[in-house]
C-alpha cells in the first residue's frame, strides 16, 4: 500500500466513518431551522422553487438569512487551485457529452449500491411521480454547470463591490440548501421509518455519504472514460479531483474528509463503498428508471446498448447487485470482438456518437415545474453539436 493510502487508513478509521454518519451539515441546517422558527414550516417549503431553479435570482423576498448566504462571498480554503480547475474545465469542453454518458452509466449507479444513497434518490417520489426522473436528469445538468469555464469562480464588481458568483457556485450552494430542506422535511416525523430509518441509515445526506457521492462522480467518471478509450494525463486527473473537491467544500463536506490526491481519494471511495454496498429494492428500481431515461432518445435497434455499456462499466459483481439487464448476445459479441474494439476504440467511438444525443435530450426536454429551461453557453453548444 502506498504512503498516501496508508495515511488515509490512519485518518479514516471505521470508528471515524461511523461517526460521520451521524453528522449532516450543521451550517445549512441551522439556516433552514432559522427560517422555520421565524416564518414557519410553510416558508421552508416555499423555498423549493428557488433551490430547484438554478437560474432563479436572489431576490428581496427571500428570508434574510437565505438571501445573505447566497450574497456573501465564499472564502475558499488555501488548497483550492483555479489553475487545476481550469484543466478540468478544458477537459470537459473536449469530452463533456461522453463524460455525461459515463456519469449516468457508471458513477451514479455505483452510488446506488449505498442503501442510504439509493434511498435518498428513491424517496424523491414523495415529491411527485416524476421527481426521481427529474432528479436523475439534474445530475448531468449539475456537472455541466460546475465545469463551465469560471463556473466555480467569483468576481467582485470594482464599481459596486458586489460579488458575482459563477453559475456552478450558485448551483452547488442551492443543492446544499436543498439537502438541508429535505432533512427538515424528514425531521417533521422522525419516528416514521417509512420515510427515513435514522438508526439504519444515519442522517440523510450525511458526511460519509456525501464524501462517497462526490468521489464516485469524480473518480468513477475518470475511470469510465478510460474504459471507453479516453485516457487522461495525471495532471488532468488531479485537475478533475480539484474541481470536485471544491464542489465538496461548497456542499459542506468537512475538511477532515477531503483527500489530498487521487490515490487517497480512491482509497476513501473504495473504503466507504466496501462498508455499505449491498443490493436494495431502491437501487434496482433506480436502475430501471435510468435505463428508461436513456432509452427515450435511442432508436429501437440500440435499446440494448445502454444496459450493455452500463454492465461493461460497472463489472458483473456490481451490475448483478443492481440487477442491470444482461444483454448476453451483445456482451458475447463484444467479448469475441474485444481485440478489434480495443484496438480501434469502438466503445469510445460509440460513446462519442451517442453522447451528443444525450445532451441534446437534456437541453431540449421541457423543464419540470420549478426548473427553468436548461441552456448551454453558445460556444459549448456549438462545440458539442447541440441544437437548442
């Protein structure tokens, strides 16, 4: 074991990680609690349209503490390196569509092996019949916002002194407050284990689960790109990690759960996954939803490809845990032709062919009730071949 991983073993003991299941986000939770105490529970519920619509402006009619949170400049820790983040942004410009496909077929499903992670997504059904679908659609939109050039930066207007936050910063901060709002909703009846089993799952969106989710979205995407034939340099991998560590900071992840580099980040992700991964009804149901979403924009003769690509990305053990369909004929052909498709990077070409359709579908699908129509920056849309 290398020195970095050994350091991770010393920092993140089972006892420490157990304790992190009892910790959520004290700062964000305190703000939502303040709204509830001053204005009532209905005022908390009325914040949903603002949190869900990442383009909604900060207005005077928001509760004062929420308005102040979004208008106050963020004090980034000293380790945040925008030169490294720019490397990740440039990489996403080149491979954004295929990264989006890999995110959906590899990174997100891995988090669904965590019973609490799967439950938190699945429980979106309490907000409406299309909520799970909307939440899954929001994941790639979230990634597109944080990886736009300058998305995680903030600038001060020299004339007015006002701070202009990048769309990625606002998106992450709204997601953080949405998490706190959901915890408030669950807290209204803590004895109702049909909503959330605190004894079994810990706090909703707790620190350990947050760390695992961020590491999956970062590392499993990097690894998934390699599996389709797109290699990254060590600098690009570190840049991607820097971007996601910055996102984790904005989401309220504690400093003592921040990995130092890619080896330590990998150790943390794998350790948490080994602690919790197991088959659940929720995880299997979410896979069905995800594959239905991808099937929506593919012609009939390609309907078996998403499941095949997902199983290829995940490997049989995890795919079986999530009950991913097994298109045996497709996988048999891929196995027989492996020397050819590895040499010619067939998976990479296939993913690059399909992935713009995914982004087109995300951009052009009518938004849900609280969301605005998603719009890509014109240069990015042109680069990716997206019509909007």
